[in-house]
C-alpha cells in the first residue's frame, strides 16, 4: 500500500474504542464552488420526502437514466460480483464500471473534474483517500435514511455533513503463527510486541500513513513515542506487501504480523482450517472506513443515489461479510463483539507528521 501524502491529510479526526466516541470535525474553508449543483439540490429535496415516496422517485428517475459510471476500489471478482448483484436487483440499470486502487480513483476523479469532464458518477474508496476531492469540493452532499442502518459501533466512520456514505471498513490488527507461538505466549496487547520473545519476529510494512495515524489515534502522542522506541529496539522485519508477509508468517518465516489486514488470515482459514494463523482481539483493532461518494456534477443523480443506498442493503452487506470484509450494518464475519475498535479517517497534518517522524526516528533509523 502506498502512503498518502502528508500534505493531503487534514480536516477531521475521530476515534472509537469499544463504542462510539464523539466525532471531532474541523470544517473545510468555504469557496465560491460551494454553491449547490443540480444533483445536490435534488438530494436535499429528496431528503424531505417520506421514505416510500423518496424510494419510488429515485427508482423512477434511475429507470429513465438507464446507467451510471462507477469506480470500484474493490478489485477483480470481488468488485465485479458486487456490481452484478446490484444489476440483478435493478435490471433496468447497466453499470459502466472499472476497478482501480483507492488513491488512483481519487486522482482520476480530480483529473476529470479539473478539465470539466463529468465522466464519473460514483466512486468507492477508503475515507483517508478522500482528502483532495473534499478539498476541491467535488463531492455531493447526500443525506439518506440508508445511513440509519449503520450500527452504533461504526457511527464514528460517518460524516456529519453527508459527503460520504460508509458501507464497509478495513481493519489493521495483530495475527500470529499458531505453530510457532503457543496461545499462552501470544501477544495480548500492542505493547507485547516489544517482549524479548518477539525480537526480530514481528513484521511491518514500510511506514505508511494509513497505519501509523491509526496507531497515533489509538495511543496518543507520548505513548506512540514510547511504543515506536521499543519496537525499534526489538528489530522488526520490514517488508512490503500485506499478503506476502502473511504468506511468509504462515510458512514459518516469523511469528507475528504487527500490521496487516486481518481478513487475509480468515480467508485462508475458511479454505484450510488448519492454517497456522490466528487474530488477536484482546488488543484494539484499528479501523478505517470505506465509503461511496457521489460526484456533485453527476450526470446520473438518481442511479447514483440508488446504488449508494443499495450498498447498505441486506444483500450488499451480507456479500461484504461473506467475503471477509467489514460490513457496517450487520455483524462482523470474524471480529468478536466487544472488541475495542479505534476508528479514524482524515487527520490533521500535525498527526501525520508526528506519526511518520516517530517511526522514522525510532524504527527506520535504528534498523
């Protein structure tokens, strides 16, 4: 995963541990572009309608439009089958879509809109990658009753200004090789990665903003400084690639993943129950939201709205969970209820700079 540019990350930060904590919002600076577009005026009007009337109007409008353009940042068959489910639910719509990386999707939308080409209607992406398109005011405000389906523990992923609609989340957490580490010796906290038993036995990706700002949000300034110092002294393995590091850990190359998307372990366990990997849920899990955003200059506002709402439908959420991603409207497929979750999204430049500096000073430079 490529690190998001430090200058790109600002505006708001929040965290939730176990249950919802209050969101801290730093408003964006207003600009002449803040005037409502036709799509935003439509969405504001739809928000005043009773639910049944609103749904009927959206569906009728989508039928007339017949299509919309979508960038999915899930990849391959995962994205394709998700879109096919939507087309099966609403056969009067044909989705013109591509699947690319989250940061690439943001750059594409910015490039199109900068030259006045309103080609993309809807984008799905990780919330931390929204910064530039929010900064340039390219996203439609979309209030929708569908957001009420989001469970309380995931409300921290939401935007109070309705600029994105969260429909899944990704988790950074700890996993270990059960053949190399007895359960009694397995780390129970992030601090346990500093124990002598795990010297040169814990792997991380090269420093990435997405992960390190999550650690900062979870620990705070002083604690993160202490933690990165002890991690550095324990000589971690630094290697690029979440999937590759998971494969190496399972093969017995090292004991613990200090940074990974935990679903890679549980996908493997579903196919081969004897796979020697297990998640650690006594330690907080870091969560970053994934959302759909609608271009404020969308040429298909009704179809875009229909798709956005559908992502939180029972079938879409079930598909998300079945594929070991993090649904937000139903029970998580493998993270136990009651697990502490630290959610974070778009954070201030000061947090980005400190997080990267602490890792660079205390881990990179001593290894």
